[in-house]
C-alpha cells in the first residue's frame, strides 16, 4: 500500500473516532455559516484604526490581550535570568555538512532542571551568521540526522523510505545555508493535561505572579514561549542570525508558531503547516474541527476561558485572521492539504486573505485572490500559501515551497 494511502487511512480512523465521540462534524460547505468576522482595523470601542502608528501603538496590543484572555492565556514573560549551555557538540556530522549542537536552558540559579532543550544543525561551511528554521518537534532529535519531512508522531508508520526523504530534505535545507532548530517538548511542556505545567510553567510561576484575574497560558503558549527563547539564544550565537529566525510548525506546533510570532516581533517570518483550529483556520466557520471539539479533547492547550466561547465561536471578540495580522508586516506563510478537511483548508486560506488589510496599512502590497478553490499552485508572497494534494502531514513538497519562500527573503 502506498505511504500516502496509509497516512490517509490512519488520519481517517482518528477523525472517525473523534466524530463518534463528539457528535457530528460538518464537512458541507453550504453549512459552514457566514458569521461576519471581527475587523482587525477597528478598536474595541468601534472607532477605526486610521494609521500604522495607531495599529502598532494601540490596536496590536488590544488584540494581543484579547487573544491572551480569550484563546491562549497570558504569554509567559522572558525569565529574569537565562543560562544557555551547549551540552553536546558534534562537528562534521552528516558527512561534514553540518555541526550539531544540543542546547539546554536553565532559568534559576538553584540548579533546578532545564526548562528547554533544543537541537541546532548548523551548515558547516557558512561564511557568516545564517538564518534558521525553528520549530517545536520539527524533527526527531533522537536521531543523528535531521529528518524534517517526517511527521514525528506517525514516523513508525512511514518507514525507511520516508525517513530517507526526510533526511534528504534536511540536507537540502542545510545546503541552501539555513540552520534547522528543533525544540523538545518534554522539558518545556509535555503534551498532556496533567503534565504540561510540570516544565517551564512551574518554574516561571515561582518567579512571576500572574496579573490578578488573567488566565494562565495553556500548553500552546508555553511551546510558543520556547520559540521566543530560541531567538534569545540565536542572538548570542555568532553562527546564527538572530534577526532571521523563522518560526514554523506542523499541526499543533503550527498553532504554537503563529502565537509565538504574534507575541515576539523579533521572529522574522512564520510558517504554519496544516495548523487548523486554533491555528490559521477561522473559528467562526463551521467546518472540520471546531473550537467546541478542540476544547473537549485538548482544553489544556488554551486559556481556560476559550471553553466559555467555544460552543458559540461567533461570540469570540477575535478570530484567527487577526492572529495572522499580528505578524504584520513580517512575512507569513500558510500551508494546507487538500484531504485535511479536519483542519479546514478553506478556512486557513480565508484567514490569510482577511489578514491582508493590516498588511496593506503597513505598506505591504499583498493581493491574494478572494477565491480559494483555484489555488492549486503556491503563492510566493508577500503572504505565502499553498494547497498541497494529499493528507495532513509535513512533506518534502511542503518544505520545497517553504524553502523557496524563505530564500526569497533571507538568501544566506
Ligand atoms: C489533532 C487536533 C488538531 C491538530 C492535530 C495535530 O488531533 O485535533 O487540532 O493539532 O491533532 O497536532 O496533529
């Protein structure tokens, strides 16, 4: 059986069980609804945002706070003290193509465990600081080589052929002069309702009290916070260009990448692959996974208040096009897959489309077509999008588009 067929089958079984447990999920475009979207360029008091200064100085903050309160929880602060240590260095790995660094971050002087571990693969022959793709669980760091095109959770189902393809993708990325950085989630925020607070959050809580009445970050926010810490690291390592860190992620980590870029304006570009509900997809569209479903299965990813809105997403004061707009004027890329109806590919596209007015206000001339259907090819900017044929996955084809897009901005 072909690999893509196996992946489609596994995904189908997962979706079937979710549908059975949680009731009907809509896949009918005519029933997707047409709730009006909140306007990114209107303050909460109804007045219009008239200038770039008003956006940057006030509206941006207003929206960030609403996303914190209603969707993701308060973005954790930068720690008072940060101690990055290279715990392992392997020069000349991958046939001399790269140097591998395993790095850990401590944030308290009393020897508590690190709050973050990540692996960086640096192109060995770079002349100066290089741009980097950084993502949570971007590839399997237990292996000696980067295999970024292989979905980690389904790796065993994909076999050696896919691993080889992933490794070749890793080589291609390094050869083009980009570094690859992958964050582990175990120290940061393990992906489980009872465990996600055991990592960074527990140490951060001991350092800084949460403002009264505001909701604590869910797991997505802690993963996103980890990406911001990687930028801190990149600013100190002469091999990396701290002004060219690309936050990217697949699926739940695509959601985290978008939230990271919204908060940390040092992140130079963001790429979300098949990020769906709580990521690029519009919450108000009733298609595929809905806020109500995601709050039942993964409540701990979000602010506790997201569940109050989730049965009626049209009551949310924000929607996900405004999340993408928070990255403006920096480049953003959204990728969908044709069979990934759970993630609502059309909702992901429309979100990008409706983020454009903010980009326009900030002087970025993006002209995506309103129609999603004919978009079979990639839009390479200034806002990027592609719809890949096939199932929910991060593939070599996706990476080719991302590499093209990133090279257009940051050719090393
Ligand atoms: C699914 C979840 C999606 C997506 C995906 C993943 O179960 O419903 O929102 O995040 O997991 O991360 O693989």
